[in-house]
C-alpha cells in the first residue's frame, strides 16, 4: 500500500489507502476544502465503478461517506467503520 507524507507549514500530513492513486485531488488544502473535493471525486468514482461487476460488489451495498474528525478524513461505511480506502491524517 502506498503512503504519502506531505509537509504543510509545521504539520506532517499522511495519506494512505487503496484509493490513493484513484482520487487525484490536491492533498495540500485544509481539511474542510479537501473533504469537499474528496466528496465530489468519490461520488464520481463510485458512479463509474458501479457499472463494472466487481465495482458494484465493492460499493453497491454500502453507505459510503467521508468522515471528518478533528485532524483526519477517512472513507467509511457509515455505521460500520473504515473501508481502508483512504485516510488523510494531520500530525
């Protein structure tokens, strides 16, 4: 699994997960703006992948959303937990 470390004025941002290369967004934005871009990218990615048999199995029966904590963003199956698809964490 690929891991990116991004230096942001005294903060180290760690980005990792299965979709790190699938969702091409500017990871240097503040978390609120990054979440907006990830919401749009993820919605489009899901629409494109649900037309593929394996893509539907991966996404079709899940309530997928981006959870924002105080210092992180994470793609989760709402009410269940992390999917391991993408985590953005500020340290």
